[in-house]
């Protein structure tokens, strides 16, 4: 696989938190991603919209190498993800080096993915200590502050099974923040929640956006995307159909496929 050159039009490399260039991904004969390009500036919130099967979640999983790309390159905070360059070829990193890269990329899953045998506090502390080698006492103090920040400071000694879905997802957000990540990836963060719990999770994400965090959010909450995102991306059939400010993509889409999708969900 040849190395793609960086040609960020009107954007310097120092401005970028995420740079996706020509990414392809197939599962057998199914082409899930077909040449995706995406640039996310530092401090920017990008919402990825689209129908089921459009490649949104697969794209998100390639950003931290949970899915290997077949072609193309991904850089997070300027660092090539999953590969090292040797001449004009890319060679996959060793697993321990990939894990080290992932420790700087927060990921909030649909189904929380908390460790059931660890307390809330231990869930937040585990990765910064084991993957980043940080001082445990320092991380514990920071974890308490983060749990307070997302509104579950009183749940530090509880286990995930004792929490509501909304509380578990807020713990998952605190866990991602504890990594001090360059970017936080959200994969449909409210899809597994009862409707009455959605608002409490969206409120936390909105505050992260106001605080200047770099977020990439795959979501079906179009109204939320309109309110929070700096950049909206509409995907269909493994390609980016259109992208731009939400006022353009959501309120005044240029592409017929985008208009058809939004007419069904708005």
C-alpha cells in the first residue's frame, strides 16, 4: 500500500486532529468504505449522519485501527495510525504500538463497554495507568473530578450493573476523557438508551463541545447534530455524499440522496 501525500487545502497539518485520505474497507465482497476523505480540525465537532449500512460506524472504527483499512491513510494529531512508513510502503505496527496509539483516542461505544467486574472509579482509572503508565494516585484524583464533571461523582464505588444506561454512558465518557485524548469518537452514543435517558447523555456531550473538545460523533440525532456540530457529514453506500456546516447539509442539502434521507428522519 503506497503512502498518500498530505495535501490539506487551506488547512495546515498543525490545524488537524483527524485526517482521513482515500480510505477503503471491504468485508469479503462487500465494499463498506469506498474512498473516504475527511478532515477534522482541532476543537471541532463533526457529526456523521446516514442510513444504516452506509459505513459510518466502520469509518469510526478505522480511526483507531479497530478495523484495518485496505487502502488509504489515517492520521490522528499528525500521527499515522496503525502503520509505519518504510520507503513508499506502509507496514502494520505491532499490537503493543497500536494499543499505545489507541490510548490517545477516546472511544465511546453504543453499549458502554464498561468492565462489569470493576467499580466505576476503576473503569476510569484502568487505561491511563495500564496503557499510558501514569501515576495511579494522580489518575484517581483526576478520575474523581471527571466523574463529577459528567454528573456521576457519587457513583465511584458502584459497579456498572448498579447504574442506569444513561449513567453507564456518562461513566464511559469520563473513561474516554481520562485518556486526555486528541479526539473522542462517539458511535451512536444514545442508541442503546431508553428515550428518557437520552437527554442526560446529550447534555454531557454538548458541554464537551462548549469546552472545545475535538469530537467525531456518529449519530441518528439530527437535531442534536444541527445544534452542536461545526461540520456535518452525510454518508451513503460507503462514500461521503456531502459535508459542510449543518446549516448547509441538514437545512439546505445539495444532494438528492441527502434530501431523501432527511425527509424521512426529520
